[in-house]
């Protein structure tokens, strides 16, 4: 093995009299070349995909040293960390639901690394800690990933994730005593458990045990649905459903509240579509019956009245509708429409107390309404423009809970009384702010895409800014997987605005803001629309004097990291800085790792000749042009990311560093690699604060903001 060395040459960065020096590690170039349908594609940094090798570890350590040496020379960084620590130090609520006679909720007192699960006997009753993940690891990297209370509220199945991994280890806790049962379930991920009607067993998804050392990298295939009976070893669990002919498929279990049916949602990886099967649990033995056999739409189960099942679907309704299917006569001609498609897309729905509680998307913000099963509608007032998140409820409940938040308002927990004709919502838990939201302004604008499509974008900033083109601005985007970008609170955005910055969030095609048609306009062969929408957002901000190229930074994570990498290649002249996070950067090999094969329906696959041409045309890794003057870039990833494996960012960073124009460029290409962290979920508060302090330091320096 060749020893990793450091370049002797230096690139100097000057700022406010301080000298910023970076020495990029030498990344060995191998002779790997792949043939894709007759096109030869070099992959010289393939060895960086092996995140456990000594050579990769040496490269990671050297890159982190370059980045930390750079950040250490920015005097404001410590001030940013102090202010972020203050902003994060507020009591906040994350989840709230009824579980039998009790209420369960998650709260963070402020700077706790992980949210704590509490139980209370009433809405205002005495609270007690039910589960505190902060006591499980000294570094705070054990996170509570899923919580599923039994129907009677006596038991809680909960999943623990270690160091940000998607892998969940299921445990069961007695809610009254706070003691764990001996049951432990391993090698489960992505899908919540579901309690059986007997309340002494639960369904869960399991993958084959990975080979030693490969748990964070190997493809996740051949999952199976099992039933675990409490008190028995996992090896004795009953196989319920599998499809060995479809190794990428996932199976999500839902048990109807009357305990009669097990509904199996079959996720084929085609976002916005799924198949359905069910078992009548009263039959001896239960048999699996295919209900939805054709992959043409999405079907989300809401509940049942006897043999009549209710679904949220986009079947012949791009913006969604509610239908009823009687499985005693399941032919399509017998389906009944309960709530028709409207002008706004349905974001989510719940069946509670014979009412349908519906969250809609109106120009990328949520609205709330309640329908009776005969179609009568009542609108529910919300406190402003923001995001609504439903929490689980049972059909016979007289109440349900949801959270409401905005760019400048943390989550408030609301109780919706669905037993009253007024359907009133009242706050039951409210976060305590550490800043004054009145000093900020939120504004929604619409701008034309390259093809004339009207795109919404939300801007937040301190009141009284001047439109002189000098405002430092962060433009955020995602654009994919049928995921809507709605107003979300993040303390780092508050500090960014306190520094005089503008935060812009663009609602690109590929999301679900306007239904399935909006999604399809930004997936597969139409992915370029997403990049064009984002570039058009940047051009609009500049043309309308909010900012200018030297003051404009772009930011996105995961699929949004892919977005940043792609537009940076296409328009390096347009941006003053870029921050791609945990991005999908190698569009020719993403399907070979962990859950990547499930994204083929969204992106296509290099295994297909037609898809290869599309992917190769925009793949961030493969469209870096040597000798180009790229703006400053701060790449972020984590060593335990088993959603988008860090090899994506490693290869991208090495390639971009080698390609950056060597003559006259003062723009650094940096990569920050977090340890014992994953794709983002469950990241400890201390690590989150450090990461955003580093981003703010990078932006302050590279956008040449006032010290």
C-alpha cells in the first residue's frame, strides 16, 4: 500500500490580513476504468469507497486537518458557536401522542444531545422520564429512532440507532414500570414496527445479517416481514411475507385498530407509488391477499369500518383524494370516493372519530381541514404560514395531536378536538424562545423557471434590509423523491439572519408541493428541470437586488447535495460559495450501496443505456472540469452515513480539489468529515452546533462579510 503523502505546494487564501493556507492531501489515482454501454469512464478514486481501509482513514484524517486548520484561522467561529449554543438552549417539544390512558411526548430541555421520552397521566398531569437516550452513550450518539406504543398503552416498542446509522435495534419497555423486557430485535431499518391485536407480539422488517464490517456499506436487499412474540428469541420469529424475486422491495406493516386486518404496504422504490396486500387475522391460518397489484399510484391506509378500508391515494388524482374500498367486493368499479381531489395537494390524512383530518399544501405551506365521512368540510385555523406534522392517533380517539412550526417559530404541539363540531385546535406544549421573532420577516415570492413554470420561493430576513445587492444570502433546495420543502425552524437560520443574511428556500420541481405532476416534472429524464429551477432562483435573487454572485451561497443535503454538486458544475460563475451535504455525487454507482437501489425509480440506473446517458450528463462527480475556477466549497459528510455512503463525498472532494484552477484561485475546496454520525437523524446537539458554527465561519469568510 502506498503511503499517503501531503503536497508540498501551498495555495494561499488571504482575508482581512489573515493568511489562510491549505495543503490538500494527495489522493492516489488508480487506473480503474469502467465500460458503460460502450462509454469508458474513469474512476481513479474508487479506493475511497472503502471507508474502513487504512489508506482512506489516513486521507480522511489529513482532509479534516486541512479543514480544521482553515476554520481555526477564522476568529468569529467561537462567537458563532457561543450564539448557536444560546439559540439551541431552549425547551422544545418534538412529538406528542396518546397511548392508552397516558400521553407520551419527546422533549429536549435545551442542550441535551438527544430528546428524552416522557410519560404523563393527563395533558397537565405529572410527567416522568420514560426513556432517556442521553444515558446510553457518553458522547450522546445513541438516538431514539422510533417509538410505537401498543394499542392499550402498556408496552412501548422502541428502536435505538447508534452513531447516526439507519439500523434500528428494537427493544420493548413496560410503560408503567419503565423496565425493559428481555426482547431484542436486530437488523431492522426504515420501517416502524406494528403491534398485533394481542398486544403481546409485533410485526417488523428484517434484513439478512450483513457480513462482518459491511453493515454500513453493503446493499440492503431481501428484506422480510416477521412477527415477533414477546419472550421468545428472534430466531423463533414467524415469517409473514417475503418476495425473494424482488430483492429491493420493502414491506411496511399496519394493523387496523379493530385488530382484524394486517395491511402490508409494499414499497417497490417508486416514490409516489406502492402495492398493497392484506391478511384477515381472524382467518385460521391468515392468508395473504393482493389488493393493489398494479404499480400505478400510492395508497396510504387510514383505517377501516368492517370490511371497508379507507385510503389516501393519488390514483387518477395527481393532488390526492380519499377513497373507500370494500374488500368483500374489491373490484375497481365498486370503489367509492369520499373526499375528491381539490386545488391543493393532500400532504397527509388521518381517520379519527369518524372524521378525516386533512393537511393540504397551499403554495408550499400547510392548511388544515376536517371532513365527515359524508364529505362535509370544516377548516381549522392555524397560527400562520408554516408546516403541520401529524402524530399517530387511533380511530376511536376523540382527539389527535399535531405540531406547527415556521422558519422563525419552533414547534408548538396542538390538540385537535375531533369530538366537537367546531374541530378546535389548542396549544398543549409550546417551545420557549431564546430570541425575538418579531425582528424577522417571512415573504413568499414566485419566479419563472427556465421554461416559464411558476416556482414558489420563501425568503426570511431581518426586517428593514436594503435591496442593494449586498445582502449575504443562502439559497436552499432539495427537489426530489416526492418530498415537499415546507417552512421549518432551525436555530442556525436565526443566527444567519442576525448576521444580516437572507435565507431563501426554493420549492423546486421533483417535490410534492403541487402533487404528483410536480414530482414527475423533476425525476428521471426530467431531472434537469430541478437544476434549472434552482439556477433560476439564484438569478431571480440577483436580478431583484437581494444579493449578488459574490454574496450568494447555495446549500442542500442528500438529494439536495446532488443538486448543489450539479448546479456548481453547470454554473460555477453564478455562486459565491457552495455547501453540499451528504450528497449523492456518483450517479453511476449509487445503486450499489446500502439502500441506493431503491432510488433507481427516481433517478434511473447506469445499468440501463438510456438512463446512463441522462445520469452521466449531470452526475456531480463526472462533470467536474479540470482547470475551472470553482467558488469556495465546503463539503460535509459523516463516517457512519449508511444512507448516502461517505464514499460519494470522498471521491467528489478529491476530484474537485484536483480540478480547481491552480493559477490565481483563492477559493478553497474543503471537506468536513464528522465521526460517529450518520445521514443526519439522531445527530447529537453538540455535533450539530459545531457543524453549523463551521458553516457560518466558512460563509463569513468566503462571502467577505463584516467581522
